[in-house]
């Protein structure tokens, strides 16, 4: 498997036949290009128009044809705010995503813009605030196959997890799965305000089912991994879900649960996971706090 330097721009590296991944320092995010006789299918477009133009420059240096279509793995800005720049460069491209993503992209944009306007420290702040948000316009509910001419690519919504609209991209002829932020290699999975912690383990079960022992799995952030890493991360998100369930069933108050739980990652990363998990659980699985 190709080497990926942490947190640096290395250009596009081929991880399987005509599947190239570039890892960018800002948010350590991955962008993938899938080659075909119809051009490139680009999966995720980075976090601003300016950042996307850097990706486009790298694609031109790759010199494997123009961009035929775009896929957004989910609605968070670091994966889809570059959509507009791709349309400026390549025309009215179709942008594929799960059916929840267009509205969630606008909601995500509102949240991140508020954070940046309130002074979030980031050297790319002005680039992001100047970006026109362009949501996906080709959506599906559970699965769709994209005909790229000499190869097929499958888009699958395996369930909720990191967000409500996560999708994975499967390139079956080379046994590659692009997992978006359902899987992260360079740090623990991120549980944000819009996560679904009680669904995430079962969602990853389906993703595991799309792989073999030889699969290359490209996470949303970090270096490509294999099935064993995917299975290990599924185990950890399962621990989070079962710990939330156990705490709620014992009547541990929400405001104490993060502190009390025995977690696979640092507790301060899991505030939203616990709150959202308590909200997801049916009343029958929650006891009143003990006094």
C-alpha cells in the first residue's frame, strides 16, 4: 500500500488501479479520484473554494482526464465546500450524495459560518467565509450504481453514524471502499452535534460486509487501512454505544455520564456522543436518575 505522510499535501497517490488519493494538511482530509474512460469521478471536494482549487491543480498535474462527476460522502464542510469550485472548473457537473445531504449541507454551513464569524482561529477563515455553498443535486436513498463506461462504482448508504447521510463508495473491480468519516485513521472517529452513536456500530457492520481481507479502505481522514482496522474501529464505536446504553439504564444523569463512563477514547471527545445517545434511547431503556 502506498505511503501517506501525515498532515501534508503529497498530491495524488495511486492506491489501486486508477484510484488515486490525495491527503491534505487542512483537516488532514482525503480527496479521491477514480479514473474511467468517461473521466474522473472525484469523491469529496475539500473545505473551501480556495482549497478545492488546490485539489483541481493537483488533478491537472495527475493528467488522467477531466472530472466527469463529484460525490460528497456527507454534509460536513471539509468534504463538500469545494463543490462550487469544481463546477467553475469543469462545468455543470452532477454532484451525488445521500438524499439528506443537500439540506444538511446548508445546516452544516450555517453552523460552521457562525463559529468562524465568532472568531474561530484558522488561517483559512477568510477563504471559508468567501465560499459559495453548492449542495449536491443528484441524490439517492439506499444505494445506486454509477456507470463510468469501463467500470461501475457503487454508492451505498449503510446507515447513520457520523451523520445521518453518510455514504461509502465501492469500486468493486479493484476491491476499494471509500468510507468517508464513518472511519478515521489519523484520530478517533468524530462524534459531532449531528452524530448517531447508537446506529454507528450497525452501520459499520454493513461497511465491513462490503470488504474482503484484501480490501483497501480509504478513511475520510488519514492513511488507507484494511479490513482489520475497520473491524477494530467498529468494536470501539460499539463500546461507546453499549456504554451509553448501560449508563442510561442504570439511571446515571446525563451531566455525569461522560465523567463516569469507561470509554475507548478521551472522554472530552464524547460529549455529543453521550447526549445524542441518551436522546436516541427509547424511554424503556432509560431510568430516572437515582437520588
